[in-house]
C-alpha cells in the first residue's frame, strides 16, 4: 500500500460565490476602502474591535449582493458602494450583538470579539457601527433607501428578541422558527438586494423581485447553516460543531426530530435543550436521532424550496452574467459543506 506523504490541503476550487464576487471586484474594493475610512474613530478601541471582526474573514456576501443587484439593474452611479458598506456595517453590528447574547467564544473559527475585548465593548462598538451606517444612509440622500435599511435594522432586532423566546423551548413550531430566521437573517439579505434596484430607480416590480430573491436566499442560507452545525467538520464550518446544541438553540433540525420522535426521544431533547443537562455522547445521540428521522435531509429540502422561489424571482430580469451568477449562488448556498 502506498504511503501518503503529501498532506498539504488541496487548493480550493473557486465557488459560484467567488465568481459573483469577481464580477463586482472593483466595486467591492472601493467598498472595503469606505469601510476602513468610516470605521475610524478617535476612540482607539472602536476601529480596533470593529477591524478585528471585519478582518476575521467572511465572504462579504451581503454587500456583494447589493453591488450585484445594482449591476443587474444597470446602475452607473457610485451610491451603491456606500450602501454596500452600510449593509456590511449593519451585519457586523448584529454579529457583535449576537455573540454577546449567545455567549459565543468563537466566530469563524477564531476567538469572538466579545471573548477578546469583553461584552461591554462589543455591544457599544456594535451600537457605533449601527450609528455609522445611518450616517452613510443620510449621505446617500434617498428616503426610500433610509426607509428600507432602517426597517431592516429594526426587524433584525425583533428577530433577536424572538429567538430569546424560542431558545430552550422544544415546543417551538416550524412557523415560529421561520419567523425568527426571516427576521434575524433573511431580512438583511432582502434589503441588501432591494436597495440595488432602488438606487438605480428601477420600477417597483423589479425592486420587489430583488427583495423576494434576497429573502428566500437568506432563508435557504440559514436553513443550511443550521444543518451544518450538526453535520460539518469544524475546519470547513469555521466554528465548533454542535454550538447550537450546546446553547439549547432550537433550529429546524431539532424541531423536526422532536416532532417525529417517540416519548423517550422527546425526553432526551427536553433534558438536553430545555434543561441544558448535557452529558458525554449527547451530541452524537442528537445527530443519530436527526439521521433516523431525516431531520437534516428534510431541512435541506426546505432550503431547496426557498431557493426555487428565489430563482423564480429573478425571472423579470434579462439574462446577463450577473444574473447567471446570482442564480448559481443559490445552488452553492444550498449545497455547500462549510
């Protein structure tokens, strides 16, 4: 038997998200410059902490969607770059707040900002980024944009509160879970896409089509994220597998496994998720129950359903390289393993 001596990881092939990002690469570079400039503050910890999180990685998916939507709508101005920076600031602010609420120690495989700088600093810098995003919106000077993105910020906050209500509650319905992820995750995807049409002064039908694309892409994205928490390798996922389980976070795989289980299995879920009485081997038991009841498989099928709705939403637009890339991103988001 041959001995394997080369253990270097294979170079990762480009993904559809990489391809979409390449189509807006010049604009994204300008967005990154705006982000760096507008993170500046005389209070040293603010750019230090915000820069730590932004530099930690991530695909810039939401600002890329804003740039791509504007490109899809034929926009030739500059305001879409400012709006993409706004979207990234809102997203980063919510991550800072999320990690404090969830008491997370890791973010994309690295120590979370709150683990490094503390909870108080994370919350306050998150507030700074929200405030900075509104300054940028005002500079763009569009009341429609201000209305869409300010509403999205409020809905995201509502989603966080909704999630507090469902955490550790095994009686959570699929509908209640969907309400949480629509507000907490999908609303920013939807707004990020919609403002691309608004800044291009496109008809309302196109504006709403892009909103629908973003909303359903965001739902599919979160559904797959929730599957990955129980099925992916840490190196690919960027966080420890089972974080949601350890926090008692009720996601769709748990909802389905609980509903489909017998009395003994439901007792297991109540002990581990409601009481957080978790013992060695419980995560593996949770994974086994999800496999037995097709909870992960059916969650991915739900994601495919929302992906199909998002695909149909782009039917209004002419065929272009950007449209093709946006469609391919749908498949990537659903089929990814990290």
